[in-house]
């Protein structure tokens, strides 16, 4: 059974081209398309979709607003951003909103297919170019337990699973100030600069699936 995709982009020519490229795969099928965030929500109420491949720049509801709304209404739906935008802070916003991956529109067909398959499996996907844009250093390869305390490892896991500091404090029954202190220590010890770096480190060290 093919992975069912909702493709959202406001440029009709590009939408048609991307649909043809994705349908070329033996594993993927675009079952519906949308030209803005409102249409995305409308189509999701009609079609059974596995992966939303969404542009960042769309009228009425942009990509970030669309992802936030979709995550609220369809929390199990996997989302991949496909955009021309290469600014690190926008990529970070997409990740924080709930996208599992981010691919540039100039990516080759094979990378797009790989990204969709990865996200469909519930895993994160960021190509090398995205990792370079986010300035994510290679993970530290030292022995993890010697680098972080047991509590810091717990906090790192929750950070990588996109829990807010307030949520982490509640789950671990510690103060918000303590969470922020642990977060700062973790980022310093592991030379991390952002959420994407924390996620990648946690995945590489099998702290999360």
C-alpha cells in the first residue's frame, strides 16, 4: 500500500510538477492537493492522509500557521515542509510548530522521496544542506553518561521530544528555573545551538526513537 500524501503549494505549475515527481515513486501517491492552509484543513476532513507535504509561503494561512492548526486537529499526521526558504529561524519555527522534516525545493527527486518515506515512518529528516544552514555541529562522540548527569539526560530526552520547559518541569516535578538551568548546561556541554541540534543528538545516541 502506497503512502498517501496531501501536497500543499500555492503555485499551480509547481504543484503539478511535484505531484508528477512524487507519483513516479512506487511507494508514494499524491491523493489530493491544496493551494493554501484552509484548503489543507478541508482536504484533511475528506481524505485519509499519511503525510502532509507543505509549502512555507501560502496565502490565507502560511505554512507555520497551517502546521500548528493541523497538529491540533490531526496530532498523528506526519508533516514535511518543502520550501524555497533557507533562513535558519524559519526552519526552526517549522520544527517547533511540529514539522518532522524540512526539504528545500531545489532538492533532487530522490531526496524528496527519502524525506517523505522517513517522515512517514515517524522519523525526522533534515538533509545535509539544512543541517549546515542550522549550523549543527557533528554530535559529540564521548561517553554520554560521563558528559551529562542522569537528570540532564532525562531533560534532554524531553527537550528532543519537543516538550516545553513548563511541561518538563511538571513531568519531572522540578521548578522551571531548574529546567532552564539544566537546559543551559546541556547545550553548553554538547555544544548545541538549537532544538534541531538537541533532536539530532538524542536520535544519534538512541535516547529517542
